[in-house]
C-alpha cells in the first residue's frame, strides 16, 4: 500500500481487540500531537455507531506539566499504572533532546512484553527507541528527524519516505497528519473500514492517503480546484466500475498520457493504477461490511475484472481474503446498497 509499510495484518485471528487505549504524556510534550491522539481515540462517537474506547492520558507524576508551547501547560490525572491494562499505548511527539525517564521506559517495555500494541507519533519514536522497541524493526518519524533517529538507534531500520510503518505490534508514524493516518489505520484494522471512515468524516480528513512524506515536504497538499486533478479524482471515485486506463484518464484530463502520469504522481504521490486499485479495494471493503452481495458482484461494482482479480488485489492490500474480511467485519446491511 503506498504511503505506509504494513507487515502483519491484524485480521489474521478475525478478532477485534482494541477497547483500551492510553496516551503517554511527558514534560515538554507537543500539545498538537497529543490532541491528535485524543481526537482519534478519546472522543465519544457512539452516536455515529463508533465503539467507545476506554481512553486515558497517563504520566509518571500526575498533575500539571509543561508543553512545548511557552505559557501553555496541561494537567494529567492518571499515573503509569493505568498503562498496565491498555491494549494500545500511544506516544505522541516528545522532546528529542531529553532522556526519557527510566520509569517511563520500563512501563513501555512492560506494556510491550505483555502484548500491548505500541504507536508513536512524530518524535514519539525516540521514546520507543530508548525503550529498545525499535531494535531490528523498520520504523519512521518526521522527515526532519529520520537521520537523527537512525544515528541514535543504529539497530533500528529507519524508513524515511513513508507516512507510517506497521510491523504488527509496533506502529511508528511521521509528522502530525501522518499520526492521524496511523490512528485511522489502527481503527481500520481493529474495527473495519466503515468505522474508520466514520471517524475520518467527523475529523474531515481522508480515510486513507496514498504517497509518502516526500510529497508533503516541499509543497502543500494540492487543493481540489479546476487547475489540479481534484475534479477528475472525484469523478473516478464516483465511477469506479468504469475502465480507468492512463490513456482514458489522460484524455478526460485533456493531457498527453506522459504529462498526465507525471501530474498524477505530483499530486497524489503514486501512480494512477495504484491509486485506482487502492480505492477499489476500499470500496470493496465497504460493500463486504455493509451488504451481502457476492464477491463476484462486488468485483463488478468496484471495477475489478472478476472475483479472482478482486481476491488478488484485496489479499495483497489487506493480507486476508474478501471472505475472511467479511467474517471479521460484517455490519448491518445498508438496504439501499443491497437493493442496488
């Protein structure tokens, strides 16, 4: 999947285990990244049908603490003992120059050893590195800090060009927005694409982005205006069942195939084929969760040639077959989609 490395899909046991999440707060933490974690896992969205998680922010010494913003402090009520029951431990951006307290490192190691999943946002990867949880593991952080991460933790395999890396029990993400991507990725694995989509919609962000960090370093994310491919991409998403070859898309965009392919990569960070395939897989996920349509019918609905092609691409992207995915994440059918 472009934009991330995902080694060990969480659907292998077809069990949803994410119910209890803690976020680590240390002195001098970045409040925005803390907010990303709280927004992703701490809000009550049960009115939208999203499962309510048992969420807490924890710290070595409960009480007031400084943030990275002068004059802005926060108060944290729970201590590190709350981490002992967590399914997921999240480490947001922390000061890279300061040594993490031994009690914090021990708590991180203990959580990992008992099987909790670990997630870092931005420079939070440095705390995981100090705890030894990145040794022999592919990982990432903000593009400005990847060289430093590699130098400080030579046993870690730093991947600088991705938004996040998922090695199964440990997930590391790049800058702030990539932290949102990683949080939604975990929601998607644990509770399915429909739930992740509901959360993304409330947060007003894409459910899943393509591409790596490079596309976001030197230029802003392109807006969907008439001067970009935004309108075309919107049309493609609304017409996935149509054949979308480079030649046909270029003709619709009034460009040569070569110019179109170059512009497409500039704006999305990936190729037209990879982009369309990823969104077809995502649409198939929704239909598998919400309808009882056959795999053959779903393949036709989302634009794959046949069920075998859907199984091939679905397996590559998600690590499981469409049938396994449906068994894990079946929701109440959408009457309109079933009728369609």
